C-alpha cells in the first residue's frame, strides 16, 4: 500500500511547516486519476500522525475531477480513467487536472 509512504511524507511536510505548533486540520486535494485511494490515506493518517504535532488532527480530502482538452478539436473532456477518447474520437488529450496530490491548507491551534 503506497498510501502509507505518501501519508508519512504528508505528515513530515506539515509537521515541519507547523514548527512545533499543534495542527488541528489538514486539507488535501487528490486527483481522481492519481492512483491514491482517499479512504486508505485517511486510515494511514490516523496511524502515522500518532505521537506527532498532527495527532488528533482532522484530515479533509477534496477529490479533483479528471479533465483534459482535446488537441484535435479543442473540446473539454471529463476523464474517468487515464485512457479516454474525446467525443470526436481523438485520444490526443492534454490532461489539465485529476492527477494532483496537493497539501492545500493546514490549521494550527491558537497559541
């Protein structure tokens, strides 16, 4: 399960940015095409954050839809899987969202 390694990295990055302050909430953006399972990440977060400034923090995950632009006809295409065809039949698509994994926000306890 690669989500465990990803979660370790997220906890490490947020803990470093928090500079020893207690973290109350972390907000992530995860693309639906990123091959990261939000449920698994949530489970791992509780385990990995124990004993850190993130222990007890809420993990908020916003899933980002996959979108692309067809290079042949210019249409906007919604992607439900990596390999998709445009309604014009072209598979020459420029992906513009859906593969991201971003730490968007963190909320710290008041001093």
